[in-house]
C-alpha cells in the first residue's frame, strides 16, 4: 500500500488529501467492470462519471470531509471534488486501465482501431 498526498483549497486555507495510489487488482477490476461495456469491441461504452466517482470513493484515505461515503461526495462543492480528482487521476488515468483490458482481448493496445463511446451518466 502506497499512500500519497497533496493539498487542496479548503474553506479558509489548505487541507491535505491522502489516498492509496495503488489499489488492488480486485478493486480496479470491479471499478472497470462497473464502468466499461466491451460487449461490442467496435463500440466500447465507458461511463466516465461513474469511473470518477468510484475511484474517488475507493482511493481516498484522509480528507477534511468524510471519506468513502457517497452522500458526502454528493454534497461537496464541485470545485473541491475537481481538485481532489485532479490529484487522484494522476495515478488512475482511465486510459491506462482501458488499454490493459483491450490488450487482454485483442493482444494489442491500438485503441484507435476500435470504437469508443463515453457516456455522461
């Protein structure tokens, strides 16, 4: 387990965010299985908002708000969530995990040869 940290603007100052930068294989597979539909390799569907939410809830370990709680996430200001996601996505870019899945199926990682659909719900 590797814990990383960064600061965000919070209320009248700064606050430290700590997160696990290397989730387990099972955690990543669960997130990807929930967010990516590869039933048709020519039209991969990715639920980006769901991916961002799941990583936010799974990776955070310490914050100036309750972590791992959907209700708290829903009630945070968007500006706070975007700061946190900006830090988290350095270690959890969706493209990296998507490439691993495509390579498992096709034996190659050329995402340009297959269709992709990103949904916002």
